[in-house]
C-alpha cells in the first residue's frame, strides 16, 4: 500500500509536467488571444478586414471560449481543494456562528441555595459537582434486556464478510461512487480510477490483499489516500 501511495505521488508530479507542456498557462493564453482579437478589432475600425482575418477572428473567439471554460473548471477545482483544506475557518459566516454559539452556551452564573451567584469559583465548583453526579457509574446500570433475541447473520454471510476482496467487488464499489468528488487534495477522483482501472487494478488489489492479511494500514496511507484512490 505504501508503494502504491508513492506511485501516485510520482504520477501527480508527472501530470503537472504534462499539463504544463500540453496546456501551458491558461492566463497567458487568454491574454494572448485577447490581444490578437483587440488588434483585429482595431484593424477593422480603420479598414475592412479581409476574409482570412475574419476567419482568424472567429477561430480566436472559439479558442477564447475554450480557454474560459478551462479556467472556470480550474477555479471550481481550486475552490473545492481550498474548502477541503481550510473548510469554513476563513469565512465570516464561520466566525459569526462560533461567536453566537459561545454567547448561547456561556454560563454566566448558577443558583446556589436559592441565591443567584456569578462568582467564577462557585460556578466552576457547581458545574463540576453536577457532571460528577450525572456521569458517575453505579453498580446497577438499570439495563435489563430480558428475553430479547438479537438478529444474527447466517453463517455463510458471516464468513463472506471476512473473506478476501475480489476484483469484481472492488470494481463494483468504485463504479458506485460519485466520479467528480475527491475527498483528498491529491486530485485523484473516482473518474480517474475508473478511466485508468486497467493500469491501477493490480496495485489496488495487491494493496487490499495485503491489508486483508496483516489487518493494518501502513503509516502514511491515511483515509484520504484510501478514499481518493478508490480502494475503500
């Protein structure tokens, strides 16, 4: 499983290089296209554009729409990644909600012997005493199930729950997951796993079989990595 994690880490680095070589910088491409369109528009204001210039302008507009679409998609992905990383911690709504909950849950005082008291030491002592009375264990838990019979799984189903994973089971689980959602920040969602299943399935199955044998997830292979690579 650790080896599989390292492979994905190296793959991420290669994908960044491939993206830079194939798509380049979207902002730079957008500026270049807009500049060319502006030059053609200026030329059109001064004189009539020739046919090849008009065709070139139409092609540039088509390229601009494509670049804008890619930038919108990238912005959505970055927004999702930022939310996964920071959550609502940097939003005004988050801090307003926290402040309201603190005010709502604040204990300003307690009633002791029929008298209202706001002395901090007394409030702490009474709160401690209240929780000790409420949560102190007793010999009699007061639970009596009587003759309640609990439902049990048939023996064959119980055995199937501890048998080794099959490729069909793992593939069915991956295909049932939403493909565009990525629980981690590595960018590998279930659409990637499904499209590259023929390349990934051997590593995924090997990692799962090892987990079934040792019943331990190696350090560094956390839940985010497992979920995002589709081997849950």
